[in-house]
C-alpha cells in the first residue's frame, strides 16, 4: 500500500510544474493578444485562479497524499496543458478564432480546473479521514 502514496513534496512539485506550464502558455496567449482587452482579462483571471487554487490546496495538503486523490486534478491539468499547446501550435488564439469563441473556451477550461481543484480537496479530505485509498476510489467511481 505504501506505493499508492506520494510524499507531500512530490505531489506539490508535480502540481506546481503542471500549473506553471499552463501559466506560461496562458502568458503566450496574453502576449500575442495584448491589443484585445477581453481576452487579456480572461487570461489574467485564469492565471490568478490557478494561483489561488494551488495556494489553497497546497496549504491544506496533509503530509502524505494518496496518488489517486490527486489523480483527477493531475489529469485535468494535463488536458488543459495539451489544449493550450495544441491551440498555440495551430495559432487558434489569433485570427482563426473569433475572440468571443477564444474567451469562451478559456473560460470553460478555467471553470473545469476550479472544479477539479475543489474535488481534489474533497477527495484528499475523505482520503485522510478514512485512512486509505479504498474510500477515495469508491468516491471517485460514484462521481463518474
């Protein structure tokens, strides 16, 4: 069962790395669209939301966290990074996307990540309270 747990340092480091990657990509979007105030505002809100959620979660993580407890959040961060990388590569934040559509897609991604951070906190709390990954796994299966 020890293999199912990651130390606090490892969990935090991976969360920070994935969040930092996403922020760099968001800043690329902001830099290429600095003439569009609405898009810049959405990117700013996205990066601020990431910072606030990461701070909250890391401040409340216990010394040991089940890798399953952070799994859904890690997956959502990975998906957000892939989404941003693909969109930047295809230059979708430029003329091929209408600004309203770009804003909408960024807002949707931001909201999904907010929910993922909230669920991670709930799952971690359950994991710690129950003392193991079995309850966490059951909870995640019920959510799906």
